C-alpha cells in the first residue's frame, strides 16, 4: 500500500517501492505462519484420532516453532509498514 492508500505498485518513488516490497513480504510471512498453525491443528487432530506417535509429536513441534518464527516478525513488519503509511499521510496513527 502506498502513501495514498492505493495498493497498486508505486512507480517512481524508491521508498514507496521498497515499502510495497516489504508489505508483500509481510503478507507472505503472515500467510505462511498462519498456514503452519492450521496444518499443526490438522496434524494434532490426526494424531488424536489415530494415535500420538513420535512422528506426529515431532511434526507438531516443528510446525509450531516454524510458524512462530515466521509469523511474529511478519506481524511486526506489517505494523511498521502501516505506521509508515500513516506517517506519510500526516496522521497520528490513533
């Protein structure tokens, strides 16, 4: 999203271009992180219904750790991009 709130790609401003790239990266990270959590819920349900093996437990731990490591910075980056957009528009952000 650029300074005017438009989600189209900025054309000449390198700051807005970089911000748009970071917004796409944050979006991808959020989708990946939430996907890891959804898959971990499915693996947990599968494990509860068929028997909780070491493979299921290992898969759960890996999915939860990877999801957390991907999702947390993505959420922070998303808020940073939004704050920069608000700052460019001259808003207070509240």
